[in-house]
């Protein structure tokens, strides 16, 4: 499992490429995720922030009022596996990903993913691979609630 967030000083370089992984029901911190991948050898840091929007392409014209994220009990472990695979595919990167579960309102942060590397191209590629693979493989589902009281499940 991934340790708590890591604070680095001028003398410390963390060797584990997966720095922070979590699925939690509390608000997410961009600063926490950014700190986890900060490294004195990293010249590029890429950060992806997924926020709850007020609409969905599947139901144009209908307003989303909130989302409810649910996760399989193994979601955190599967997210760790995904991150380890992305790290192996992108050597020299450091990764962090935190996904929120529970009820979220429009504007709340749902997921924060970061990657750092010596150069920006590697950081961009690793961050994109991590968020795309997370969305495709980690068992986290969302229930979209609409202004008219109807709802739909996504990802099941």
C-alpha cells in the first residue's frame, strides 16, 4: 500500500514511483497530491483534476445536480495495481492518484492525479495513462442525479 503523503527536503529523493494512492470519502486536496510527486529531480509535473460538472453528454439539456460515487471494496488496491503498471510503462516518473467517493456537488473535486518526471513530455504521458487507465479499470461507479429528480448510473 502507498504510504501517507511524503514531504521532501533538499537531501531526500523517494525511490518508490507510486507516492500516494487512495479512495476516500473526504474532500480532496490538490496540494496533497502535488506534494506527493514533488521531487528535486523532476523538471515536469502534470496534474489532472476532475471536477463534478453540471451536465453530461449522455443527456444533453438536462442539468446534473450531484453525483454519488461508489467503489468496490478492492478499488484502492486495484488503483495501486494500475499505478504500478503505469509506473513500469513510464520509467522515471512519480505518480499519485486520489479518488473521492460519496455524494459530491457540482464543482467538487472527484479525482486528482499527478505525475512528475525529469521532462514534461514524460510527465504528461504518465499522467494521461494513469487517469485513462484508472477510469477504465478501477471499479468506481457514479450515479448522476438530475434536476428533474431522475438519475442514471455510469460505469456499471
